[in-house]
C-alpha cells in the first residue's frame, strides 16, 4: 500500500494520503502501470499540491482564523492567520513554521488542540507563502523583528508564548532574546540554534558542505526531494509517484529561491556558540531521537547553553519531522508545557 506524503519540506509527509488521495491510494496499492499513467495525465491539469493548499485555507477559516496581509513598511509584507476576534481573556500563542510550503502545512493538525486555549497567530515567514520584503537583511533576527512588529500592528498587548519548528525555532529564539519583556514561554523543536559554522566541516551533519545542504533543503528535482524525505523521517513514505513530487516542487519550491538560499547561508555564516545569547524564559526543547537534519547533539548543546530554565524532551523513533511523524507525542508535550494542568485536556 502506498502512503502519500504531506509535502512539507523538510517536514515532508502524511496529510495528502489521508485526504486528497483517499481514492487513488487504493488504485496505486497495486502495480498497475495504466493507473499511474492516467494519474500522470490528470496531474497535468489538476494540481494535488494546490488543491491541498486550498483545503488547508478552508480549514483554517472554518476553525476561526482569518487570512490577513500586513504592510510593515519598508517594503515588508507579512501574510498571517490571526483570530477573527482576539479575546482578551485568552493568552496569545505565536506558531512559527520551518522551511517548507507555508505555515498552514505544518500547524494544521494543532489548531483543534490549541484554539480553545489561545489566541493563535500563524504567520508565513518572509519569502514563504505570501510574505516578502525588499529589505536585504536575511538574518533570523530580522525575521524576529518583523514578527514582533506584526503583533504590535494587530494590537497584541501583554506577553506572547511561541512555538518554533526547525528554522522557525531560530526565529523564535531570536524573538525571546531580543524581546524578553514580551515573550513568556518558548518551545523550539529540532532547532539547531546552537550549531557552529565549523560543525559542517567537522562532520556533525550528513551533508559535506553548505551547497549540498541548500540543494536538499530547497529541492528542485524529484531525486533531491526524495533525499529530503529520507533525511526528515525515520520511516519515509515509499513508492510516491514522481509526478506528485514534481507537482509539489513546481507549486511550493520555486518561489523566492534566491532569497531562501540566502536565509540558509545566513544561518551558518560565522556562527559561533559563544555569540549566541542566553534566554531566560522557561523553554521546552523537543527533539527527534534520530534527527538527521539537526542531530540530537545540538539539542543537548542547547539545553546546556540555556541551563536550568530549559527542559529537553527526546521523542524516540522520530526524525526531524517529529510533529508529523509522532503527532500525538508532540502535541502531548506541547500542551503539558504550555497549558496549566487545570486547562490541559
């Protein structure tokens, strides 16, 4: 039986199999070449990826969020999902996505768990989704400043808690460091914020150099997307037709390619642990035991760096995309940390 992936690079699988391809999955479970050919012809006129993206939009709107585009000035535009009505009696939670399609693809499954307790804000980072800027700064510090300004523009007062997955954790950590009076609780998931530039040359990562890392994280060929899937999951999907992967690349991986490359380069440029500020907020670090994108050593390194205010949770049999590979465990730890025991369900 073929399991179709939810293509969220680097968090790459699952949703499309449950939803969009419920019918075609049965056909493809048998090696019938004619069916694959027919589906390939259909793909030329019908985009599975674009259709799934529309489903996510309907779901977010149905859940009580609204899509908004905010001009922050200076040529910077941020798209985000915000509450239709911000309720002052609820705390505020910011969900920050990693590299991949857009915020919806990584946080869709969490909405039902968090919306009853929080005013949720789910932005697309710069150069993802509909967010972009003409400013030259590619640092996570700039991304963090933009998100804080976004919250201010929408009148969010008081403290904000945040969750950052992978690259989103870099941005979230920077927010906590830059705005300690505004950020209350921090969750970072498989976030190599403690990496150093020298780690690449010393063999900590599966890739040999920055250029190879860029080719994998920004896949432009089916082969590279399959490689990313293998690196992101302990048990990656098998037998996914190439035309589905090509469709995802065409829809989600071709916009702002130059700028996204620069974001990756900026992460590693002259990076030293000694330059990383220490945050004082209560912090939950969640890591997949078999993460091949950011190895577990970086999770232990981050725990040591923050000290007593940090808790490290390691999820077994999970890779980098642990929010999709082990969603129940991920959600359990998230709720236990973010919610008071009296409100956690």
